[in-house]
C-alpha cells in the first residue's frame, strides 16, 4: 500500500489527537471535540479558555492551529465577517476551517432568540474566489472545499438532498426557488485557509 493511501486512511479514521493536529473548537460548550483546545464564553462549558467570542483577537498567536471547528456558534456572534477573519488569522496556511450552522429556512434558525444571523449556502462567498464582486469587504481568503446541506427527512428520502449537495448549480436553483418548500436543516462548510 502506498504512503499516500496509508496517510489518507489514517487521516480519515484516526482521531485527531492521534494524528498530532492542533485543533481549536470555538464555542465548544459541553461537547468539546476530542483532543481540541476549547474556547467558549460560558464558564459552565468544558472550555480550556473562557473569553468573549465577540472580542478580538482571541488569546492565541497567528497560525497557531491546523484546524478550527465552529459548530453552531457563528449564528450567535456579532460580526460574521470579522469572526471569519479571526478564524483565518488563527489557522495556518493550508489548514482547515469547519463551520456548522442552521440553514435560514430551518425552524431552529428562528426559534433560538440568541441567533443573530440566518445564513444560506452562499453566505461565506466573500472569502473565496467566487465572491460575486464583493471580495473587497475582507482580505481573508479561503478556498471552499465542501458545502453540505442536510434537508428535512422527507426530502432526504426523496433524493433531493443528494441533488443539492452534488451540484453547485442545482444548489443555487434550490436556494433561489425551492428552499421555502424543500427546507434546509443544517449546513456544513469546510474551507482551506490561503495566506
């Protein structure tokens, strides 16, 4: 078996603490990612560092992490662009940022009164090459590796989730015309940091 294949298997199946990756889990709450350094504003969280996530910079040096996870946190923060810039600062070039957030058509996006932002699958385009002419809002650049949308069970079983996730063109069609009927649930983004 080649070294590349072995490396791919190891990186997919072994937990990150066995692979030696340094991971920051922003807004970790009580479910901190195994082996990560957790940061949260709530003292009841299982965080290693307690600080206000709306105040920058976070108490870490530039490019300190290989990965950053922000699971159900970005929708709670004051400034999405500034937060993503801070994530960009903290992750090394070639490192990964993973963001999970509700789709704006999901019930959970609006039932939580602490949600400030209601996002869709194109909300982070300012940070990539496909910024739609609005790249001047930030200098932080990230390459979109993947966007995955989870739909409500009925639509997933009907095969629409696969279509939305397979084709960027169909995803755009879904966002423009179908998402109020075929509602999204959760979005998972993965970005590669470029510096």
